[in-house]
């Protein structure tokens, strides 16, 4: 059974960089899935941030593209998200997930990130 | 971007009720439409993929229909554990987009 677990700081200062990692266990990150980040601001809906394949190919949300970088570390079986120049609007629960055939089929439990000084 | 619009944004229902939630895409997406259930403090869980295919392990009271721009999620007989938020997601193109969610309340 594949499990995903997010980790990273829960508090980031305005104008700083949000960095999160998603550890994949029970399966290989080099499988046929794409690996993705989704966020959910308090009381709001889900927002796709972007996704990465194990080869390093990426697709990012146009609205976040200038601030987002995703990477894969095959040796650690994990993938990561960096979001720069954060503001209060980036406060959200951040989920990592896998995409198979366009379906977000497996999700991490989510991690709360608050942007505040 | 393909915009996904759900209606209603919330609804009140009782155990045993038949519930229908609608999702409309801003352009035709074929059957590239998935439905998720999300409970408070939990990650979403896929219920239906490809508009009408039931994900393994999901109760048969959930069903999906539609194609093109208009889609429906139906719960045939609402159970206590079904009170949650439901959202649709198009897998037709990038960027991937979700509906804003429909909260099913007692």
C-alpha cells in the first residue's frame, strides 16, 4: 500500500520561501504516476499547484508558475515543493498526492502552512 | 483554463434522501470528470472517475453521469457517513481544476 507523508515548516514569514517534502512509502516514485501538490486555503476549495514526473518533467499552475519549483529525489523516494515570495494568501493546507490517469488517487494527510511574521 | 462550477454550494438533507450535485465545465471535457468526497480535517477521497466509473471500495449508492459540459453525482440513499463536501475535477487538460465544492449537511 502506497502512502504519502508531507513534512516541512508550519510557519513561514512573509516574503520567505515555503519548502515542503512528500515522502513516498510502499511504492516507487519511479512508477507511472505523476506526483502533485494541491492546496486548500481555510474554508475554500482545492487548488492544483503543479505536478512532476520521476523524469523531472513538470507542469505548474499558470497563476503560481513564477514562484513554484518542484523536484524529485529518487534516492530518497520523495518529491518536493518550493514556493517563493509567500504572502498571507499562501496560507493553506498543503497536500501531496499521486495522479494516475488524471485522477488524484492517493493523498497525503495534509500539512498546515501559515504565512505570518 | 477550464472552469468548473458546482451547484448547489451547499444543501441540507436527511438520512435516506436521494441527493444530486451538478458540475458544469466551461468547455467540453468529454468524460474526463472525477468526483471526490472530503470530510473535515481529512484529505479528499476519489469516488467516481471518468464521469461514471465507481472507484474500488466506494459504495454503490454513489453514481456519476454526464459528458461534455454537464455532470451529476448522485447519492441514492444518504447515509450518516456521507455528510461531507463533494467536489468535481476535470482531467481533460492542464491546468487541472476543481469545482468549488458542495457541502452536504443535515
